[in-house]
């Protein structure tokens, strides 16, 4: 069965956040980048405006702009209420409040929506999802995956994670995944299992510190190559 829109909770992040989440250098931003499970982030739109090359893939891209807008409106207040009820789980330094965070996320999603139709035409937004990607071997220099793998450790098995990561390694020279906490803000119990198996299969996997922390303790990414 395909993805249903009511299963989606759109929550887009900006280029500035991507740079910090994945510790991207100016040189790395010029690489051929795949944004996996990109959702309504403005990363692709902002990078394209800078002349950089990004392809984003997500099953949400099968829906129209109007359908995505409607879903954002349906879920936005629910997300903000959840943040307000669990403020102690987050770091409110650069972002001062749930309301401010909502403004930042909504601005990113608006940038995505303005770019979406053109991005579809230019094949920068691809309707695809893990664990199988419709790209060639080594098509990209870098694959990024934000707030999907390990975030949903209670829904996605260790086998799914392993298959998804090795698939990203097939299409990109290096893979970075952020965060490595589950959605409750705890270290994913799948992380040591997946890292051990990756190393057994000959991959280099390491945990890297990044200059971003919103979930408390969520300032590390997994790098695989």
C-alpha cells in the first residue's frame, strides 16, 4: 500500500539547520547531494538558489502543493501543542520558544512550497522512499537523512535501517544521518546493532559531533562510508 497523506506530519527545516545538523562545510555544499526523506524542507530550494546541486526524495512529493498545504494546516497546531507540553526535552537557546520554532518551520515550508512545482519539473524533487532508491550507483557525493532513520526506531526495524543505509551508500560516497536519538529523545537502541553490522559488512561507521542541538543530547550524527 502507498503512503496516505493522513500518515504524514510535515515539518520542514531550513538550509541553516541542515548546515549545522550535518556539519556541512562550504566545499561540501558544492558536492552532488541527495536529501533523503527531505519532506517540506527548504534545503533544496535554498541550495538551488545558491547554484548548488541537490536532489530530494520523499513519498510526500506524490501529493500536490494544495494537498501538502492542507496537511500542514491540519497538523501544525498539534505539533506546537506537543512542543509546549514537552518543553523540558528541548534546548531553547537559539530558538526561544515553541511559537518561534513554529515561525521558523513555517517559513521553511513556505519556501519549499514556492519551489515545489518548478523543482518537480526540474526533477529535483523525486517521489521515492527508503529502503529502495531509484538512483544509479555513486550518483551522489553525499547523502543526507534527517529525522527519519533512528528517529522512528519503534516503527522501523534494525533490518530496515541496515538495508536503508547500505542503499544510501550504494548511491552516494558518504552518508550522514541526524539525529541518532529516537523520537522520545533517547539514544536509539538500534544504533549499536546497526553500526556493528555495518562494520561487519566492511563499511566505516562513526559518530560525529555536530554544531546543532535542539533535542537535548541530540548533537551527534552517524557518518557511514
